[in-house]
């Protein structure tokens, strides 16, 4: 597997993305002048065109963390007897 499913969402138009590349390209094309934001905690990153690959990696691992936490919470809710 080259790319994990990201399952991240654009905070502006609510589109969902399965890969990091799609997520990045979407911001660079559609929202080049808006800062990238985390839809979960509203953390703000730089404008898409100002970010290098390493900064994008930080954004992705941030969002991965949020998704993992929310899935874990869901899972625990379902299993509370
Ligand atoms: Zn968007
Ligand atoms: Zn966040």
C-alpha cells in the first residue's frame, strides 16, 4: 500500500479526500489563498502554496491523529455495555 486512506475533509467546501495528494491538490487549486484548517479542532496552518512537503506532512499527521481519536471514541461508545 502506497497511500493510506486519509478520510480528511476540506473545512471550506466539505469535500472529502481519500489520499494526501488529492487533499493537497484540492487546496492548491481551489483555496490557494485560504489557510488550511483542521476541521476537528480548527487549528490553522499556512496558505497551501506557502507550505512545503514537510509542512503538509505535519498537517496530515495532525488530521490522522484527530481521526484516530474520533474512531477510538466511537468504538468505545459502541462497546460500553
Ligand atoms: Zn475545499
Ligand atoms: Zn486538529
